[in-house]
C-alpha cells in the first residue's frame, strides 16, 4: 500500500487543517490510514477531540485518492458514507460541521439528514438523488429499508460509521443497527460495488443520465489502484471508553463476514445459495482479529470535588438534601464561564431550575433548562445559546450527555449519583475543552449516603474501573419488527435473510426452529383457532415474504420510529403554543385547575382532549412537579464493588477496616469523614458492615415487618436478589411481600413476621438451585410484565395511532398490561412473552452476577440485627415508592385477610 | 364454580356471578355488558397478533351461564360487538343458532356499529338509548339514564383497588352498586378496568379469579 502521507487526499486535508491552525492528531492519521486501506474498525476517543473527523475526513481522503483530479468537480456520486447517530438532535450539528469542511475543500458532496424530522419533500429529493453523506438514526435507517429498491442505494457506499456506539451497543437500537448492517452488507455481497458505473457519470454540470455505464472514467490514475480499494465497504464505530471495547467492535463488525465469505470465490451470489454457517474467509484466530481499535491517547486531567453539606442529616431522604445545597453551587457558577448541572431525572431538573431562579434571581435569562420532554425549538435554542456562550448555566438531564461540544462549558456539576463510572467520566468530559484545560466536575449528593458514592467514584476512576456495555442477544421483538420492515419494501426470501441475520452478533445463536417460529408468527399471528381467523400481516407469494396491504405497511412504518416510552401526552396552551410532553399517568391523576411545572413554566390544567392536555399559565404557588418514570439508572457492578470497600474504609477511623489498607484518619476521603456522625448512628443502632460481611436488619413498624439486606450490588441485582429471597421465604410459609430496593440494599416488607434467623439465613442465600429458583421467582413477580411493554411496542402489538388520528385508532389499542395478561393466559408459548421472561432472566436477574454475589455471601459473615428503630441505611429504601410484589397466598384468601386487617385498624 | 351471590334490590332478586354476569330472577333475564365480541379478530385482521383464545373463552363462559341459569332472555347493556363484522362474528352467528329460542335485547353501546340488517339476521332486538323494564332501566352509558328508575349501565369497565398493610395493593374488576345505579363489569376478558371511587358505593363485589368477594 502506498503511504497515506504521500497521498493526495492526505495532503489536501492536512493543508486545509493547517489553514485553520490545526494539525491532525496521531490517532486521526491512524484511522485515516486504515480507512484508506479499506479496513474496518473502531475509534476510541472522548468527545471534544475531533472524533468525528477521524472517520469523516478519512472518507474524504479516500474519495480524493480515488478521484485525485476530479474530486472537486465530481457530483452525484451516490451514497458514500452513512453516519449513524443515536440522537436526532446531534444530526444537525454534525451535518453542519461536515458541510463546512466540504465547502472549504470546494467539493461537490451533499450532506443529507434523515430522521423523524426530515420533511417528506426532502425525503423525496433524497430518493431521487441520494446525498454523498447521509446522517441517520437507527430507526430511520430501518425506514430506508422499507423503500422499494433500497438495495440500489447502497451500491456506491464506502463507509458506514456508527457514532456514539457505546450508547447503542447495549440497547435494542444497537440491535437495529446490527440488523441494518447485515442487510446492507448482504446487498453488497449479492451485488458488487457500482463504482465503475458511478465513475461513468457524465461530467458535472451535464444532465444526470444515470446508470449509463458506457463511457470510461476520466480519472486515468484509476489504472493503478490508489489507496482505498474500490470494492471495499468498511464499517467504523466511534466510541467513548467502555470496559468491553474489543467486544463492542466485534459486535459492530460482525456482519462483514458476509462479504468475506462471498467475494473471493463466486462473486455475486444468488439468493438462497449462501452456505450455512459459513465462516470461511474469517481469520481462524477468532473474531477479535477483525478490524482495528484506534485509540486516542489523549490524557485529560480530571478534578472531582464534592459539595459537602454543613451538617450531615442522619436520616437521608432521597432528593431532599440536594435542593438544600442549591445555594452552595452559586459560587461555583460564578467562577466558571458556563456550567452544566446534570440532574438524574426530568422531574428534579424542573425543581432545580425553579429553586435556582428563586435563590439567585439575577440568573434569570442566563439560566436555562434542557431535558427530553421540552419542546424541540426551545432545546435547540438552549443548545445554540450554549455554543455562543450566552448562558451562565444549564440545568439538564442525560439529554446533554452526547453530542458536539459546547466550548464555553468550563465546569460540570453532577447532582445525585451518576450510577456508573463511564457516565460520570463522560459528563466530566463535557467541561474543559481546550487540550490543556482541566475537566472539573463537582459531585452534589441528593442524600447523605451518596457521599459514599462520591468517594467510591474517585477511587474507581483512580483505578480505571470502567463498566462494560453488554450487547443484547436474541431480541425476537426487534427481529419480528425487522422482518416486517423488509416485507414492506421488496419482500424477502427467508434463506437469504436467515444467513444475514445469523451473521449478526445478536442472532448468531438463532436456531432454524426459532427462525421458523418467527416466520410463522408474522404470517399467521401465532397460535390461532383453525377457522374464523383473518390474521393478515405478512403474506407469502412464490417464496417471497411481503406485506401487501398498504394500510398495514403504513402502520408498520409509523411504528418503527416509535420511541418506547410511557404513553406521552402533548401539553399545549389553550391559545396555541406547545409546552412539551408529559406522561399520561401523571396527567391522569390531575383534576382541571391543578397546577404543575413543565419546561420551567407554571401551568394549570384546563382540559384533556385526545392525546393533548390543554393548559393555561398559572399563578398558583403550590405547583406539582411531574415525575417521569424510567429516570432511574442502576448502579454498575464496578461501582458496587468499590462502594463495599468504601463502607469498609469508613470503619477505618475506628481502626476496624478489614481490607488491609488501614487508613490513617488524616488520609480518609473527605466525604467519609463528613459522614462519620451517620456511621456512628448506624453502628449504634445496628452495625456498619465490613467488606466481608452482609448486614441484615429486621425492624417492626406500623407498616408491618421489614427485612433489610445490604449487599451494595446495585438496584438491578437487588431486585433479583429480593425476588429470589422472597420466593425462598414464601416456600416456608404462605406470605405476601412488597419489595423495594435502591443501590445499597433491598427491603422485604410483610404484614406478618418474616421467618428469617441465624438457623436458615445461609440456606436462604445459597447458590444451590439458583436457576430454578430464579425462574420461579420471575414468574411470581410482575417483572416480566414491565419488560413486556417495550417488547409489545417493538413487536408490533401496540399501535399508537396515526398522527392526528388518535380517536380512530383507539379500537385497535390495548394496554401492554392487558395484552400481557391475555397472552400469558391464552398463548403463553408466544415468542414475545417468552422474550419478556428471558429478558428479565438475562438482564434483570444477571444470573452470573447474582451467583457471584451469593458465593461471596457464603464466604462472608452474615450479621443479623434487630434494631429498635429505623437505621440510616434502611431509611432511603423504606421511603422508596417503586415496589414489586411476591406472594404465595391464594388470591381470594389474601383479599379477605387484607380486608379483615383493615377492619381491625 | 362458586354459587352466585344473592343481591336484593328494589324488591327484586338478583344473582351475581364471578363469571361477570347478573341474573334477574323475576324476569328470568341474564344481564351482561361490554362483551366486545370480535375484538381479537379485529386486531388480528389489522396485523396485531392477539391470541383468539380469549374470545373463545368468553363465548364458552356465556354458554355455561345460559345452561346454568336457563334464562328466557339475554339483556346486553351495550358493546356487544367490538367493531365491524368479521369472521369471528360468523362464529357467533353459528353459536346464536344453537340458542334460537333465547330472546336477546341489545341496548346499543358506542361500539355497536353493525348494520341493522345484521342484528335482524342474528335475531337481536336493538334498543337505544335505554331499555325500561320496571323497576329497572338499562343504558350503556350512565349519562343516558333518567332519575326515578334504578339503572344498570356498562361502558366504564369498573374495577376496584384494595389496599392492605405492608403497602400491598390489588385491583379487580367489579360490580358497582351506587344509590341509583349499578355499573356492570365488562364481560370480555380482553378489557382493562378503571378504578371506581369506593366512597360513593352502596356495595361493591370484587371478581377475584373465580370468586366474588363483597367489600
């Protein structure tokens, strides 16, 4: 291969960078070299270091090298680069940055954006002539596959880039990307690149006579193959640092094996002929060998500071403390040019915004609010103002986690636990953008126990303890949706698509039986009565699976873009004007006249019509702050481990630490020192667990009998652990539990004494029969029901209606809860129901992590205490309202008992 | 099957059953509401794969009730059929032929949009908006009732929440008896339930699996 640095493309790009006073980073050059060699890989770089350019300029260099003389005049080249981004909001900024480069290089490339906001006119234009660069969300990429003749679009394609891949890899949208890539690569494997055809286009300026492949390319250099293979299709991921980068890359690149199997031998393949399980052409060493990881070795200095309360509250109440500390951040805001204040939930962000304006009225106009439920125009305005440095501070949620950098941001404040090291780092990275600047992040606890987390975070970052994002496996709901997607356009031939789907990481283990079940489900609607059925969706004609009904196809297209969420309702002013969206479950609890806060505005409900809540401005003082579900993120395993050590360290002051690294009081992290009064109370009432101990507290209150357990493993594992323990206890005696948990521990609450003592406690935490017991406890709780909501939407069972046609669609709507009950009772073997249970099992229960924890418990000392009153540790769990139930009583008996108990009160 | 519970009202004897029906002894009338027949078929025709078993069970339950009570008439308080005609309704028609001597009166509900001919062919007498059979009145929607007569309605799909110690909470479909009206549970199991205000009620019977429990 020719040296990258001697290539024309490199020279052009380097010179252009120089005019702006920049020099390429070493990692960018490395990525460019791989791209020009037609290789695939993953770029690992933090935001704010030119990661977009590491791939985009690679594509530009490659194009210039292929067309050194005509790169400035060649237009209508067909699609060259697909840029997948997880957030619509990012597309515009990225597109603008790319257009700027292309303009200054005087190239004729077009940049198009394709997402839910793209107008029909623009879509039609793109259909006639694809831009060279298409910036697209995973959903819109699937929508592209519902267009007839979509395969033609990909013939000229050189690179597919998945931006922010770390955000996608562990989600169903990541699975969507995997499937779309398998189709695109599959199309290319079946039909070679159209480069020769594309080259033969008339000179720009002439009429676009497409597909006229007679004349020869005017680039004489083409005789000697330049840097950049003409057949090459490469895939590039761009990712922040996560624990499993290598795996993240393999997942993304997995579909490439389709290309490698086909190209060397037979050329274009016929549908249905691909060999089964063919992995030839794939390095024998294994998947790790495919593609390269290009790492940006840029070390950014990071400073973590905690905002400490003056006095420690011994009974921590979630969310309560944070606001009390609001005044403490004012000096921090003063010191910085711009500050981002990250809040974990939208509800709390509204409250923070209001509070800051109340205590610091001078911030009015310089303080803004940004979260996912706020009207798009307002969000865009906030983003623009951030770029321009017009804002002093922005209160935001994860909505500002991603995306292009806001240079004026100097400081970040994290309110409440970020629940993970990677997310904390990402947020910290939003500050201090010039290379030598220090990223500064303040941690502000929402309850005093969270200060332990601050100490744990510091130590985890010091030890480079960063979580992995585990890719999802066998998501049948996404597959069902994808097959219907393909059936909407040209239809599909099962044998071809089966091979492609198998090439993805998600479905590598899909069996033929399961595949046939999918086909059966989309064609005959699962288990139906023999007669009296008119199920209609996908039809089979001469071996091709198609959706023929225009209405069903249209409904499916609308469906793809549906964001899985609670039923959201639009909120509008009576006189017109959009305020934002809000959960239906919140609105349904309000009466007309009730006031609430949304997007920083006090409004009062007037009426609800169809899916819109009409409001007017309110002057009422006591406005409700809406709560949004789903705002809670679980603590990661990595952070959990450090947390246990940190609590142990906290005992060190008294010389009790068990982990060997005895701390002298002077070296104790400041957060733990501050917490000593709380630890003292915990010690006095109950016990402060060491790393090799598991604390269990049993307390009786007016509410009933509580059992608190503190494994410090994170919310998800606790939920699983609690269900398992509740199930095992319920085998001893008929009993009903209400279950609550947070990241430190969990609670079983019952109206009768809980039979746990030192005679059976080790047995209850035994790893024996774990799988069977987990399965039974999953069935006994409603966890699967909650999982089913997403699955039902993705799998096409819940239809949210055509825009503006809410009423008409109502007779086709049923709630996820009702559907779950109906399926569970009448079609329990259904693939989507099975998936709901499987997801709980795989994701929620995290069997491996649970087993590890139980084994740890077996080796450690279980400390049972019977405190007379609530302890500092248990208080935040007790006040938590998210609860799960598990019972071994007969339902009717339970109702009678509940009634008689209430009668006694 | 639990034996039906007796509920005396306005000097009349009503038998409530956990199978979501009410039998009016004096008139030998079985009263049901919100059957939503054909709903699964309607979903399936639109490509939404809801299992049909739920419809089959609803039909079977109605047969069992007819055998058990042996009524001379069936009063449906609205939403007998979910939407337009489909083949699932053909199945109902075949079923109807086997009970040809049974008089069926439908108090039209908002979902009952079939053509008049269809009801005629199925030998269903349709009334709208109310059916008066003293001392009672039947109307799908409570809004259509008039003062003076005790009325039976459907439409809402009533449910009741029960709370207990230890933060326990459960919700069931129910019969709701107010001072001047009763709201019947939805007969179809392919329906949800809306929680009723217990404070206003004279009596509530929760349907807990196969049992009725008076609250």
